[in-house]
C-alpha cells in the first residue's frame, strides 16, 4: 500500500512515500519562545520531545508559524526586532528591526505579511515576507499586545492593553477602521475559522469578550479564571481554550494555572484543566486533537524560578497527557504550532503530477491546510461553515496524522476512516447549500467538495 503525500496539491511534481518506509505525513512542530534565556525550543509533537534549541533576540515573547511551516517569526521585546527562523535548518536567516517592545505577532493566511504589535510605541509594524522589511507602520491604541489576522486576510485585530480596546485594521488600506471597547487589560486574541468571531482575553477582568466581526460589537462576555492571557480557537471552531496565569486566585498570590474551555455555541465553560504554573501561550495542533500550553514558571507556583514546561492537553478528555521541559520562562504568545517541513528524502519514492485546484492558493503540505485553503477561497469567504462539515474534516485530518505513526495494517484502517469522514463532510456541505435556508453557497460547497476529493485521492491505497 502506498500513501501519497499531500504536497501533490501544489502545481509541481509530488514526491510520494511508502508508508512502510517513512512517514507520509510528518507530525506538527511547536516553537516555544523562552523569555528568560533568549531561545526558541523546537518541539516534535509526535514524540513530545524538544529536538532543537535556537538562539534568537533578547526577551523573545510573541511567536507565529507561517501557514506552510517554512518560517517562524519571533518578536523580541528588548531588542525591538523580529527573528526569522528557517524551519528546515532551525537557524535564524534574518533579523528585522520593528517598533519599541514588540509583543504579539501574526502571519496572514497567504504568508505574505507579518503583523507585529509594538507595545511601547502604539503601533503595528507590517512586514513584507518577500524582503523581510517593514512595509508600513500603523498607529493603534495604548500598549498593543495581542494580534490576530482573520482567515480571509482582510482584517487584523489588535488588543490595546492600557485603554481596554481592540483596534480593527483593514489590510488593504493599512488603516484602523474600527475600535471596540472590551474590558480591562485585553491581552491575547484569536479569530475563529469562519472569521465571524474574535475572542479576547481580558487579563485584569478575568473575562473573555466575544467580538462579532460583522458589526464590531461585543456579542457576549464569558467569565474565566484569573489573569487570562493566551487564547486559541479549535480548528473546528467549536471550542476556545484560555490560559489563566493565576488559576482561580484573583489576587494572583499563587500561579496555579488553569485552562478554561469555552463552548462557542453557548459561550459557556464546559471544562477547566489544571496545567503548570503561570500559563501564557496556548495553541492547537492542526488536527485539533491536542492543545499545547506554555507554563512560564513550570511547576513553581510562586514563580520564583524560570524553568518552564509545556502541557499537552488531550481535547477529547480535557486532561493533561504530557508535561515537557523546555527553556526558562516560556511564553509562546501566539500561534506557535505549525506543520512540519523536512529536507530528508523518503526511503521509497514514486513521482506523479496533479494540477493545483483553482480554489487553493496557499502552499499546502497537509489536509488541514488544503481544506482550510478551500474555506478561505473567494467562494466561501464570510460564510459560516456548518458544524458537521468542520467536524468531519477535523476527524479526517486526525485519522491521517494518526496513520503516519501506525504500522501499515493499522494505517490502512485509519485512512479508510479518513476517506469516509471526508466523503461525509463533502456531502454535508452540499446538503447545507441545497437547504431551504442555505448556510453556504453552492460555489462554496463545490470548493469544499473539491478539496475533500483531492485530499481523499492523496491517501488512497
């Protein structure tokens, strides 16, 4: 049995690996900024071990992995720079001066622009990734910290900690087109896969503001733990995970960290997960099966020492299934988990060529990216994805990633289940488009069906 790599989606010949000889799909990689020792820990999520430690600038804080996994961008607070990390070699290939005290950082879906929140000069730097230079500087609110780009790449959302607002930037005009009042000291922010909601962690209020992106108004406010900072939305858009640095202690006399899990349909807390001390960054693996949390103080609830850890949470059971030692004072503020890239050749290869689909414009190497590119295509922009479609595509991605770590017989069963889930997801998209009150357009349903079919073709026996 041969499993073909999903790099075949690109308009170039694909290299295909035999599953018995090598992994067809490499596991995602996490890049953790260690604030106290000026490094980035590279974490293989398959083995949940640190495989490399990369020196960066002074006081690295924010981090963002490009959508194709080839570049990682690190905001260095003290240096006022962004380090550009090449993931194939785990080396820094460029250092870009930005504004004062850069904190949050985000990459747009096309990997063409990087947005940096400069907390000490009230600006956002816009980096051109082709040249690694600052293409524009946009004034925002007081002490911008968190930043996120919507899936369409048309809006950037920036949390202004000192004035309790979120600035909304238009990426075409590079200007602020809205300012939304949230609560005290907003920090982390994340946009859902449909682009309809942004979730803001308000550190001093102990809440999460749910921002309706169509109207730039607050749709709900959810009470979470004490001093929330990092926030992440599941790939299916059904759950939000929030890192509470002080757990349940509103006075922050202790840093027994907790992660609050919010159901996006009801805006209610459905689980609370104890993690390490003073958690900050939180990010999903692309499959949605794991959430990784950076614990700045490791196991020391007094936060007197900086030895840090990562907690791996199983999203099915909402329990910590692994605790991994990383560097000192890990922060990992941003989307720090991305697809793996590899320069090593497979042991057995076959060459084929398949033209790129018209709806896919991103350089994709895995099912999550391919399906996500279809969701971000012009045919689907601004349309809410039916839950059944998102859940089936999420299942398919997890089955494919699990198959890459199994023996051939087990892998065949998992890939059969993945193809079935893809078929069900495509069918649900078509059903939704044909309903009396359709949630998505026929063109969007066709784009999703096309993407599901191409993914299924790439994993056929």
